[in-house]
């Protein structure tokens, strides 16, 4: 089990390691999650302390999604893609 | 290809699936379940073949657009009303994957002599079933690049 912050962005649900998150800041166009690596953009934060069973993403996700995925999990019935603040997909990157 | 993958010398039992204007035959020993279309959560930036992720029996699985995978023209029911959950990848690293399709039709027996081999990729062969060309899928190749 991993302790994650779960957020939504671009129609997807994303997870960040709880230990990597410093604070959540409201901005004019949404939220920004502050991490040691910089800001992560979010539409909403669903959970700040979700204990989730994270498993490897598998070869199919790796083949068809160019982002760096640390794992996948289920949060409240919906899939979560766990990412590193140091290697964010474009949809999560602050401009 | 060996008999465990459903493509050996003995006849192959396969689930016949309609997607776009194509028929696809999925080795039955690779089919986990056919369900009504799973609710798919998109993965921004993914290739068009990857519709997103879905929850299946409490686990996240990728869902692929079968028509796009095989290059099938759009058919009469492009909404993909069913998801065929299959085991993809090699036996020692298999994973569950959803294939969004138009319909699961029937289970058929395919004689190896009737199959025209197509190559090492996802479409492992072609066969005519009921007068319609049918792609015989090699799901072992699905996870490889």
C-alpha cells in the first residue's frame, strides 16, 4: 500500500506520493500542488491521504502512453495513474 | 506459436469479435470475460489505440480500441458497446487488457490449414469465416513494441 495524494486533471485521475507534496495552492485557473520538484497542476484534489494498492503499469500502458508511470491503482472505483513530480506528463506540468 | 497460445497444430478455438468492418478471432484461452463497455477514464497524451484505463474486478486495466489496433474501418456501431477482457503478453508476463469492440459473436473452431500467416505482430494470421475475412489475433504480441 502507498500513501498518495489523488487529483484530477485533463479528465484523468493522478496520484502523487504523499511525502512529495508540501501544500495545495488555489490559483485562478485551478489548483497547484507544490512539491519538492515544482508545481503540479490539478483541477481538483480528491484525497490527500489515500492508502492505495499500487501495481506496475504493465507493458500495454508503457507501449501506448509515452509518459513515465510509476504504477496504477484504483481510488473510489476509478483508475489512478501514479506519477513522479520529477517526470510529469504535459497535462500536469505548470506553465 | 505453441498450442498454449491457441495457435498450434490442433484446431484453434477462438472467440469471434466484430469491430468496425472487421472480424477478429481471439484465442479462447486468452479471453477472461466479455462485459458491457467498461467505463473508461482517458489517459491524456496516449496513442489513439489506448482509450484509457478502467476498473475491472477491483483492478485498473488498460482499454484498447480494437478497431484502431487492427486498422478496421468504422462500422455501423462505433460506440464499442462491449469490452472483451483478455490476457495479453507472453505467458510469463501476461496482463489483463480490455479490448473495446462492437460485439462478441460466437466461439468458432479454426483449422490451422485455413490460416494464412501474417507475421509476428498482433495480427498473427488471416482466415475466411462465413465468407468474411477475419484477423486471427496474436495477443502474446500485444504488449511488445
